[in-house]
């Protein structure tokens, strides 16, 4: 690409040329005198013609931002000092661009900033750059800087739970195991057996019973948590408020952050046609990987295959793991998968993420009656799941799962 002339150049050349022609044809020297300043001004402006092509670059300070945070960057334009730069930024619909189009001299560094309105993977750009030289007589063809991907991490809601996780079976953690073993939690006394350590002898009970007794303890174990996110259907969202998928992603971020920080192994599975999975892990680094994984979730209805059997067949759900499924229960396959997991004697909890007060999709004559029938059918599905042994609880933030986790722990103990 090279410099091209603008409309101003054509006006600056046509007007003096026309005046000169008229002056010669009509014998009017005054018209020639009027054309001379225009011609001289054009020639003086063209003396500062730039030699090379301008260079532009879009640089972001980072490609990851938390939901509601601000993303910053700069557009650097390297051109002739006499040039004029016009920078017009753009961004995706989920990024609120705070920078307006800027006109500045060259070389220029234009700061950019945008606020992430929603989690997900968005695009920052494209940024269109135009450079003018020779007092606007020459223009370099418009350049569109390629958009750059930006990952907006979901904002985790405050969540805490003091209820122990059923079936802890790791190596070390904060959950009390139901099996006896070496640990710091006293579970009673029992007769001495060969192999017991002498320091565990309870001398008071031994003196009373006239035979050796030792302290029985329960070890502390970590648990494995599998968070299933239902991506088959979504409801709500947009200007009316967060949708079902928004609630599920933010709840998953809160639950995963809570258990990951206390030392449990947490894995994430996308309940959809792809069955995308994040391996189990713990610690702050793994939690950042969880947030990045959640930002890439998309709704995908897929076919009509039975996803519950696929989950068990692929081995994504370890036998002793606590399965927390975040679902709006808008697809029959979600309820079927929960029933399949309950019949397989898995510790499963269903978290209802359907927002309250969803507006009607249409304002027809039978819309309100159809919604009432749909809600009755959905309540019937929830009741059948509870009868099958699947606790269903609506997501209400911190502590909303304590009651159902206690029920799951009792059921797991009774089953054992």
C-alpha cells in the first residue's frame, strides 16, 4: 500500500487549474493572481510528503480480566511528525468501551480501556487507524488492526460451607473419615491389638479394665468434588438480568473456589454434547485454571443421546466423588442423568439455577396458561427426582447447600 490523494488534494488542484484556464481564455490577469496563492500553498504542503508507510500496533496490558474489571491497552502509531492520526476503536458487545475515537498528531500513543460486562471469551477490536499527511492532501489507506481475544473470568459469589463432604477418601485433608485409622480426631477406646502403638494406650481405662486399651482415632481426609454444568439449555439473560447459564457459571466458580482453597480435589465437567472436562486439582493455581475453563463455556443442545450413561462409561465421575450438578432442569436429559447417577448410588446434589421471575417469551392469549402448565410439569420433575434420592436445592449463595449435604452424608453413611 502507498499514499493516495484525498478529495482535498483534488479540490486544491482543480480550483487553481480552472482559474488559470479562465484567466487565459478571458484575458483576466486577476484570475491568475487569485490562482497563484492556491497553487503555491499546495506545492508547499506537498514538500513535506512522507517517505515511508506508517506503522500501527495494538497492545493490551493483559488478555485476562475479572468480570466487572477494566481492561487497558494502547494503540501506537509511528508516522511522520507532520501527519495526523485518526484512531477509531471497537469492541465486542460484552465489553463496554470507554475510549472514544481520537484525532492526534504523529507519532501517537492512544490509551484504550474497556469494562467486561459479562464472563466469557470476547474480542477487543478491531481498531481502525487512518493517517493523513501534507495538510490532509495525502492519505494512507485505512488499516484495521486485528482484534485480540480477551478472557473475562466469572466473578465468584461469596460462598462458604461447614458441612462435611460425604465419602472423603483422599490422603490428607480437613474432612473426618468414617473409617478408623491414624489421625487426630478421637473416636473412643478399644482393646489393644498387636501392632498398635504404645503411645496410644489409654492408661486410665487400662487400669480400670485390668487389660490394655488404646485410643481409637479417625483420620482426616480430603474429598473429590465433581461439578457438572448443564449447558443443554439456557433461559433469561440480557437486559432482563442474569440467565440460567450465568447463575450456573458463577455458582460453579464459588463452589469450586471454596473446596479448592480448603484442599479438596475439584474437577469440572460440561454436561453437554462435548463433555468437556477439567482434571481434578487443588490450590490457587488450579482455581485460576477453573475460572479460565468456565469462561469458555457455551450453550450446546446437541443430539438426543443419553448423557448420563456416557458420564459413567467414560469414567469422568469417580465412585467416591461428590457430584454437584448445576442445572435449570429445562431439558429432559438433565433429569434423566440425575436419576441414572442416583441409581448408580453416587453421592449427587442437584442445584437449581433457573432465575426467578423470568419474563414470558411471548404475549399471546395462552402464554400465561402455557407457562403455568410448564412450571407444574417442572415441579413434578423435581418431586420425582427427590423421590429417587436426588436432593434438589435452589442456589441462594453462601450456605445454601448445607442442608442437602447433610442429607447426602447421612444417606451415604446409612448405605455403607
